């Protein structure tokens, strides 16, 4: 797998997110309280709410529109809700975040 640098871990606040644009839409890159990073599509499977503006807790994010909880690890809705978003492979090395080139990043 090939990787593309998209920024520094320090660019994303703990329990926060930043967005990047791809030819397939916006991707939200999340940083958890313990500095793990995840990337998922930036729209809730319920009504398309901006997940990047949600509340990060553990390895999940709560959509700001209707409180759906989405796993950052699997992209699946939690609890009784059903639906999922695409997850995108990420890795960090030396504080730099890399996204899988298959995500075809346009800009960081």
C-alpha cells in the first residue's frame, strides 16, 4: 500500500477532527484522547450530518444532528441504529499522518 502525508498529529486537537477533500467527497480525520487517528467519510449514514463536527469519545463520534454514534474503527452505527460509513486506512510515523493513496487525496 502507498501512503500520502496529509499533516501532523499536532494539527488535530485531541478528541477533535479535521477534513480533507478527495474526489469521492470529504473525509474526516479524527484524533482520539489517546492519540489514535482514524479516517471516515464525513457524513452520517442517518441524515448526512457532518461527523467532523461531532463529539469524539473513546473510538466513536456522535453526530451533531441526531446523536447517532459511529465507530471510528469500523464506520458502523452503534446501538440500535443501523448504517455505516466508509473507513479509510491511516497511519502515523514520527508525528506525521499518512492516508492510503487509494483514497486519492486532492488536498490536505
